[in-house]
C-alpha cells in the first residue's frame, strides 16, 4: 500500500476543504459585487447564491463523514 487509509482520508479532506474555501471566496466576492445591481443582474446574483449553497452542502457532507468515523 502506497498510502495509509488515514493519510488518504486527510488528503482528500484537505483538498475538498480548499476547493470549498476557494469557491466560497469567489462566490462571496461576486455576491458583494452584484449586491447593488441585483435587480439587473439577477441571474448572476442567483448563481452566486447557489454556489454558496453548494459550498454549504459540500462542507456539511465532509463534516458528517468525519463525525461518522
């Protein structure tokens, strides 16, 4: 075996957490930028909100996985 199961789980956890963090920063920045023009840019505003919802779902799944170990 190249890598232990524990090391693999922590590697995947760190990778998923970094993706979620980057995604949250990106969509949070977009949400703040679009806040003033949310009536005109409602599709982009909705997309940024849905991106943050996806981040929340991903982090919730990650935390629930670690609590079940």
